[in-house]
């Protein structure tokens, strides 16, 4: 650790020491996770918290939301046009894999066999029947609408503050079993718990989406000619009837909401804890992304072991975290100095924000990160800092000088 902080003036380090700032090297993700939890920086959620009824009401209200309803109506009219085109032979499952299979089958040339002489002209584009062309255009349009609706669900749920995740990443047809896996559920118990939450959040909409999907697949199976394929699909159908969580559904059409929970395993293994997206983001930032943390309450700087002595983006983690400590402790030790200095810092930060540039992008996160990045880079490459952000160079230097002065007293 001493080596990590070799760039610092010894008086500055002695100030940090006197004020009780401690540096710790953490070793594992699990450790960091526990520490985040212990210090209240991370709250795990429980399955009950998701079962609020608010999400369910919100999902129901989507059907009467004017914009959502307008999209639904457009989708319905495009689907009925497709039915007009294909009648019973319409590609039944909207824009999923089966839609693709059906479209491919229907595209096989249906005219008279190609004459020998024509076969020598492979450059001629394949003839797509006009009906198919329209069907393909319809599918494209439907996909766009589906995406639009997905985004709308996301935006509306954020506005409403409802703890659900509609997730545009789940476009197209997906079963809740697959969604559970996406959210990190692995064990049968976890999947069962997720399924229960899906039910709590969606109520009748879940059954409606599954019923429709099953009907479509059954109808597809009924008109299949190939006995082998028909048999395979029949088996899949039996499986789906026994395990409704395996039925793919049109999430967007039926306003299916996804509970905002993630099964998170500290250290990548062991028992999962439930995190909502906000906490997940926080955990990921600290556990995976960030290489250090500073806790002002306990005056503890934590540096990930992997970041110690490493070049590249994590280089300087120790000095960055120590800078947070200096920032807090100078504020506590000399409030009068800090007040003036702070005003200059805020000004420099505001200017950097307006410019949209500083020594790093991370420096633009907030004034605290701004000064920490400044002090880190002051020790890393002073000249570069002075060129890139002279105002930051100056405030960083003044903070260090003040800390040094207090260190020799
Ligand atoms: Zn920081």
C-alpha cells in the first residue's frame, strides 16, 4: 500500500494517519458484497416486497393508456390483415421462430419447374410472391410496433415508480422460465419463487398470454404434414401444458411485467440473494467495476486486491480512495479553508461539466469524484492534468497543500 501511495507527500500521509484514515485491501467479491451490506450501501429485497398489487394494477392500466392502446390497435389491424392474406395458413406465431419457419416454407417456388436454360442464370433474383412480400413487410412493421410498445412500458413503469422491469431485452416470445434464468434464477426453488412473483405482478394477464400462445401452437401442430415434426411439437405441447412456465408468450401484447429482482450470487457461487436493479447496479459497480471504495463514516478506504500494483484503468485506485478521505477530513479539520476551496471546486466542476471534458469521464460524475480523480492524476501525471483541466489541477494542489500543512503541525 505504501508503494501505491509513494507519490504523496509524507506530510499529507501523516495528516491522513492522524485523522484516522485507514486503507484496507479487500480480496474477494464476497467480502466487498458483505461490507456493502453491513454498511447499508446495499439492500437486498424479499420476494414479498414484489407482491404489492401495485404492479398488477399498473399492468392493467396499460391497456387503457392511450398511447399503448393506439399501438395495440395498430398491431391488431396488421394481424387481421395478415389473416386476410393467409387465412388458415397464416404464419400463426407472430414474429417468433415459427413465423420464420412458416415464411420460409411459403417462399418455396410454386410455379412450373425451372427450365434448363434458366438454371444457367443464377444472378436472377428469386421471385418472391407479392403476397409474401406484403407478409414480410407486415412482420417488419409488427416488430417495430412491438419494440415501441416495449419502450413505452419501460417508460411508463419508471414514471409510475412501480418496481417492475418490463425489459426491452425480452423482445419477442419468451417463457417466464427463460426470464427467470435471465434474472439469474438457477435452482428449482428460485425458479419457483420467480414464477410466483410473475403471477403476483401479472395476475390474469399471464394466463391470457399463455392461453393464446398454446392455442397458436396447437393450431400449428394440427396443420403440420410431416409426422415427425408433428410428433415433436406434440411432445413439446404436452410439456408446456404440464409446465405453463415453459410456454412462450407475447410479453408486449399482453403487458407482461417482469418483477424487478435479480438472483445475485456474491462471488459467483453459493446461495443467491435478491437485489432490485438499483442495488444490482450498485453492487456491480463496486464489486465488478470499481476497484475501490471510501467510507467517510469509518474513514476506511478499501482497495480491491486486484487493483493493487496494476497498471491500466485501475492504476491509482489507492490514491483515488485516499483522496476521498483527504477531501472529507480537510473539511472536518479546517472548515473555513474548505468553504472557500469548495466554492472554487464547484466552479471548476461546473465548467468541466459544461465543457463535457476533464481528466477522465468519471471525474464528471459528481464534485467528489471530480476532486478524487484530480488528486489521483496529480500524482500520476501532473503536466497532463494541468493541460487537460487546469482548474482541477489547481484545486487538487490546494487540497494537498492544506493537508500537508496540517500534517506537519
Ligand atoms: Zn471515487
